[in-house]
């Protein structure tokens, strides 16, 4: 499936809850593409590509950041309501204010529906 989004966050004027700086006022837009495949009645694969861009709204030189993610996961049904899964994730984060970051991770787990 394909999804996209746009989100804008701004403090209310004269709010007593507003932070002392403008760093929380921003806009975000992004998209993701997910591919799912059932290999057998017990095993399936999922892969997702995602992208998010965040930009500050009120600073003279606004903060901007991009995040790109790739996630691949294999699932195996081991019971009527239980699945085991393993996967890998790769994330790239670039910003004009804070340091860039790279992440590579592996994960595994069990999911049970009650």
C-alpha cells in the first residue's frame, strides 16, 4: 500500500502552555510504500520504505530534517493467535541543526492476540 501525510503543529496564540521557544512549531510531510507477500499459509514477508521531512515554522533559519527508513520483516504463524517474527531496519537521518544519524537494527519477537 501507499500512504502519505501532512501535519502542521503550531502553538495557540497567547497560550499559557506554549513553550519558551519556537522549536515545537513545525510542519511534517511524508510517505511510505509497503509490500506484503504471503509465501505459504504460515509464512509472510513485509517490506516498508518510508520518508519524512520536518521543517520549523517560525525561526528565521528554520530547522529542517529528513528521515528515510527501510524495514523488512518475516512472520511465521506458530499458533492460532500467535506469530513469531524477525526483521531488520535501516534508518538515515539528516538535519541542518543536529548531527546526522545512521541506524542498522535487527529485531525478533512474538505477538499473541488475546
